[in-house]
């Protein structure tokens, strides 16, 4: 039963709608939505391989051996790949341009690429090494993370003990706070977008729904996100700000501590009504500080929500996080409470066999011979400036 509930709760981000008619919000199994598997970048001005725009990217599909499919979705797939020259392993996200254009999703893909181009650097954000394109495909060469989705581990263990949930929430909060400092709102935090690396630290992925350029007091109105985690102001089609991310963190923390999202119902209309009108049920198996934090994050009035005034600093100084030394956290000096069992990069036990058993297409490394149809011509020129990479001296570090 729990597995059924979890599968129901994992859904595709809500499409942009002209009005918040919840009866028209289409629910999809999470595996049909591609972007959560691996994605997203970081670095800062001091990043050792600072990403630079380039007219000619020398990297090409055949520079890699494609070993296994580790994710699949609407626009393409994610593959475990080994760079032939260096033998290093990467996750390569391969997207079909025609499908992106057909679904009119260029903005989300290019928004993700734009976030990656900002040279973001943070220990809990997945890293981009290269991005390039062929006539019909887009490629992201990303950090390979094989400790499994938080969703997977929650599914297996039902709930986490409070110290473990606190550790993950702290790492997630620091990543969200960093994005906010760059005027980026994440907008799609959920257990499927949070990976564990082999040492047990979290890695936030999938930046396709990010909103850039949102100042501290700025708002936006795009109706997007994932149903179980939508903030009330988003559901009500009101202007919202970066505090939507703190609402989502509250929802994820609640799920880690109690086993399901705070307002979950199999009946979607009932779930939306719960989000808008019901208080979260806070059972006493969680500490007073934990329940107080959840109440602050799941405050329906965004102007009173924890984080509304001083953003991440309000969370950082909350009593729930008092056991956390934030400098040690950022330096990864805190021993994670759980270390995934992983024997090496080719250990795929934490990936769904539904993906890993699929055959890898040989067309990924064919020399490009594509019949030039009108749609291929359109696709070929639809993503200008997508390709970028590090200076030659730092390739594949």
C-alpha cells in the first residue's frame, strides 16, 4: 500500500496554466517526467574550471562509451557514460530536440542551461562539466551520482529518524539559500529531485523550473511545481516569491519525518483543499523544535512564513538546527548519518531496473547522418548558444 501511495504522490510538475483549474492538472507517474533524474550545475567565480561561452565545442558524443540507461522521461534519457580518454564516469542527459519543440518546452531547457552558465558552485548542487548539441539532440555532461534518490530511500525506510532528517534538511536549506543569493528560485523541491552521493551527502538536481532574476522582494506568477508540494499562493494563482522554496522544504521535511507529504490525499481536489485550508497534523513523535520549524515553513501566509524576512538565515538560526555546525556542514566535515551501499561507479543497485535493463542505443555515437527535414532544420537552430564548456586546460577534471 505504501508503495502505491508513494507512486501516486510522485507526479510531473504542473504545466503552466492560464487559470488554476485544479481539475485540469494532469498527474503523471514521476518516471514520465525526465528532468528530475540528473541535472544542474554549480560553480562560482572561483570555480577551477570556470564555464565559458564558446563558439566551437570540441567535445562530441563519440568521446564517450555509453554503458547504461539510468533514467528516462518525456524528452530523452540519462545515461551512465565513461569518457574514453580519461576513463572518468559521468551522467549524460540526452534530450531530443524535436520532442522539446513539440511540447514547447524550450524555455525550461534553456532556463536550466542559463542557470548552469552562471558558474554556480555549491557542495550540494550537481555539477555540469560540459554541454553540447548535435543536429537533433542536446547533451548535458554532469556529475554522476549513484547513491539513489531520497524518494527511493524514503520508500524503503518509510520515515527517517530526526537527526537524519535534520542533516538532509540542513544541506538542502543551504543549497536553496545559495540559489536565492543568486536571485534564483528553485520551485520544484521534492524527494525525486534530491540524490544521495556515495558518501551520503545530498545533491540537488533538475533546474528546469528555476526562475532567474527574482530579487529579494520580487514576485512571479507562473503556475508550476509538483502538486503535493505546491504552496497555497501558487494554487491560488497569486504572486509568489522565494518563500515557495521554504514551503517545499517544509513539505519534504514533513515527509521525511512522517512518511507522506503534509497534505497528501489520493483525491487531488481534496489534497488541494487541504493545502489551502487545513493545518498540518504534527504528531508528537517529532521534537518541539521540529514541529515549530514545520509550522513556520508550512505557514500558509507567505509574508509570515519562516524565511520571509531574512531568507536562509532564519532557518540557520532556528533551534531545530542548533546541533548543526554550518561551517562543518559546508565543508562536508559532518559524517552523514547514512552511507549508501555502493561498491563503485558501475554499481547501479540504487537505480530502477526498469531503466538499467533497457538496451543502450548505438545511435548515440553514430556519425551524424540525419535526414534534413523541415522539423530537423527547425530543431537544429532552436537552441542557439546552448553549447559551452571549460577551458581546454581543465577538460574533464
